[in-house]
C-alpha cells in the first residue's frame, strides 16, 4: 500500500500544527508520513514543547517552516487548524483532501505562567482528539477502499 501523507497547517507553525505533527507521529505507524507548516514560520513555542514533553512526546527537533506549493502538492490530506490559515491557504491540488478543524491559538492567551500552561494543556488535548478523529476517518476510508 502506498504511504499516505498528512500535512497540518496553521498560521505560524509554532504551536497547534507542531503539536498535531507530534501527536500524529506518536499515534501512527510507518504507513503515514506527517509534516506541518504555517502560512508564516514563527519558530517553535517553548510552552508547546513543554506540554508535549509532559505526555512523552518530543517535538523540540521539529522545524517551524513556511508552507509552499511543493508541500501542498505532496499532501494527500491537508488539515487546517485555524481560521487564518484556512483563509490564507493557497489553492491545493485536486487530489488533496482538505479538512478544517480550527482551534484558538494558545500563544495568544494572557495570564499567569500556570494559566498559560493550562491553556496549552487544554489545546494539546483538543489537538489529540482532532488527530485521533483524522486517523479514525483515514482508517475507515482505507478499509472501505479509499
């Protein structure tokens, strides 16, 4: 079977798409390739790295990169995790499935350090749910002949 390729996209590729890439790599096998990118590249977010490490997932070596046409062509499934990226995303090729599962950016949350980390943890769990949903749908389509 051909390797299926998933691209997670958000605005800055620093929090949400990075966490989604980490979860997807953690939850899938070798038959799925995972990447993430942003409309812009903001670098990695320290809180995102920290809360993912709390659940045993190291995303510190992932890169924050800006999406390009080659990446969009590469993807079989583009999962968009925010409104801005959905609005700003370039046209994808006809063979690429597009799924919009928006989340609030935890990096914009204001409060004490513990309140901010709590928001990142909540986002981490919401992203895990979304990644599980995507993988369940993918498994159903593979079983049904894709």
